[in-house]
């Protein structure tokens, strides 16, 4: 029977094809083409049989219930591989060929003995994994299976009849090998594309994806981009061309087939590239998200730092309201810089909410960033919401981010979009964030978004850490962490609660209902607040 090959390179069509459950990965054949090997490697003497068995048993080339089962095996394995730990391990490990370093680090994290030998075998298998027959690769597969499932490999390891196989154990072993093989090739390609420069990794993923094309086969008749696709037809997807037309890259796939090892692959790439991270940036790459309380003056910042918070943000509402001005009106540039200079005399890390940079001229925003960094700020928050309630053009906000990173490379830029905060153009959220991270943003912020599915969709597409504004009625800190959020801001919550507490206490005293004895809310003593107000280097006596 003759089948048709369909080629797609338009973003919407490629994305639709990736989302279509009727289009499944094509099993590579021994000839390097797309025809799968049906025997699954039962004949251990046939060249290519062991590699064919591996392909037929991994999640990467399966569909339906088998894919769901095998993907769960891979996800469970990845659950043990904390990205921040991988990043540190690969950066600190011995020098050598990139693929060897990737596999060795993963093998160590997965508890495999002799990770160097595992890496050597995996690299051999990778040469035939996506098509072709190679006796040496067969031997490497057999050796890896013998390590991971000793005594369970019919046709792959000697001395065991097919009927004695532990199919579940073999399937688990195959998917561990598949994880290593895919990481070996894709992560190495990403690192090689990004090496030797400081182009943001997000832009590299879009412009030079490690996997440039994908093949799918129609398990049943379907329709993509107005074309009828019959069962058995082959679909070729040009990811590289599609990415050029849209800022949100398709490099790691789309639901329901988002790459489960995405976070680990990015962590390994970042560790291998060894791009320096500031102390503040490192707080965004730990196992738990950074909880960032927001202060409005030196005393509130110092009090929070004194209770063990590792970094402090400022709240533009608190800064503005404290001097009788409205927030988000571009009216507090001087007050914001003055507060930064006061905070800079403390001994804690802090980042500054600078609204939209108080200018639409990227050069002026960059100059403000220089002054904030000179004052001691570790980061800056730049929002695309405007005083009139509209959103700045994507290109303009991206230009501000790029200008700041050029002027002050070490300053952590948290690029905020107000699509959800203002309830405008929410469908642009992913596009805006992708553009901002590709312009050089170190993190992105979506205040007003609390829907778990919406948050998960963003963390599945972003390279840089996602910042969410804590909402008392929204997900908990633990739930946000599980969704992949790396930074949680309290925004103006503390300032508003402080005002409410002050008014409530004064009203209770006036009305004779005050009970200022022991409560859950401990009031700081006069001396404690006085001590907070003493800046480092300031004499206690005039």
C-alpha cells in the first residue's frame, strides 16, 4: 500500500500536528528510514535486533497505553533527578566530551555503577537509536541491560530463554537507557549551539533547536492545516522553520507530548555552559522556590531580613503610598532610587520594583538600572503595564530588558507582564514572556495568574524561572513549587496588612476595645524598631 508524506513548516500547523493524538512517533527502522521492526529483537543474532528492541520498548517511539505506562516510568526516574543538583554536579565534574559529561552525571544521579562505562555504551547506542543497524550498538544495548536488569534479557543477554523474561523489569531498563540516550544527543546539541557566547538559552532553543525536524505517522485518519491525512501517512514537521515565525518555541513539544526531562536538560546545559550566576540569581535555582517578601522602607526590609528571609523585594505601591502618590503612574522614580540607596546600606540582598522603568526610552531605563545597581540592588522588576491601563508593545519592553542587560549584565531582570493583572490580552501572555526571556530577562513575572493549569502551561514552555504573586485564595507555596514556580512574591500584601493592623489597633484603643496583651501578632518594641532604623556605619549618638 502506498502512503503519502506530508510536510509542515508553519507554526500553527506544526503545533496542531504535535497536539494531535492521532499522529504518533514513527518507529525508526534498521535501514535508517521510518519502517519499524516488528520482531522487537526476539532474534538476538540478527544485526540491529537489540537496538530495534530498545526502540520498540521506550516511551519515545510508543503511543497509546504503552506510551502512558512507559512515560510514567521515565517521569518516576526524573523525579529523583533534582535539576539544581544536576546543574551543580555537571559543572563541578571532570572535563571531557559533552555527551560523556551529560550521561555520566545522569547515571550518577540515577545510582548506576561505573557511570563512565555507562556513558561510553550510551554514546554507541545513540549512533543507531534513530535509525540503522549496528552490531556494536547491539552489544552496547546488551551490556546496558545486563547492568540494569541482570539475568532478565532474552536474546539480549546470554543464558536466559525468552519465556523467563521479566517483561516489566526489561521495560523499566529500556526506558532508563532511552532517557540517557535522548539526553546524550539533545543536550549536547543544545550546549554546542549555545557555547562561546552569551546569547540567552531561550533564544538558542528557538533559533537553533537541538531537534530541527520530527516525524510522525498517522495511527488513524486525521486533518491538519486543511489537509486530509490517511492512516499510515507520514508527517514531517520542520520545527526550526516554525520557531522562526513565533516567539514560543516548539523545541520541547506541546501537550500531550511535552518532553518530561525538559527541566533536567536545561539544568545540565546551564551547568555545562558555566555562565556565572550571582548570589541572588542562585536563589531561583534551588529545590524550593524563593519566597520574596516586599518591603516599603528600610525598617520593614531590615525586620524581614532579621527573620531569615534571604532576599527582600520592594513594593511600588508601598513606596508610592508612603509619600502620597499613586502606584504605577511613573511618579516615584526619585523615591524608588532613594529607597534603594538606603537599602544598599544594609547587609541583605534586595531587588527593586521599578514599575516600567519610569520611561519608554530604553537608554533611560538602562541608566536607572545602573544607578540601582550602584546603590546595591541585586535585581530590578520591570513591568509592561502602563499608567493608562494599557500594555506596552512587546518589542518596546523587550528593548528595555535588552538595554538593561547590556548596561548591567549582573543585575537580575525580572520581566513582568500585566496581562492577567490588568485583565487585558491574556492570550498574549506566553508570547510576551517568551519574547522577554529571549531579550535577556533572568526571570519572568505574571501577577494575577493563580490558575494551576495556566501556571503549569507556562512553566512547561519557559526557560527562565517563573515568578507568581502569592494570593491568599490561590495555590499554597507548596502547590506553586509543585507546578514549577521558582519565585513567589508577596507584593503589596505586607504593606496593606500593616496599614490594616495600624488602623485596627488605633480604632480599638479609641473605642476602648483594645486588648494589647499577648496575641498571635507580636508587636515589636520601641527599642527593636529603633535598632532596625540604625543603618550600618551610622553612629548611635549625634
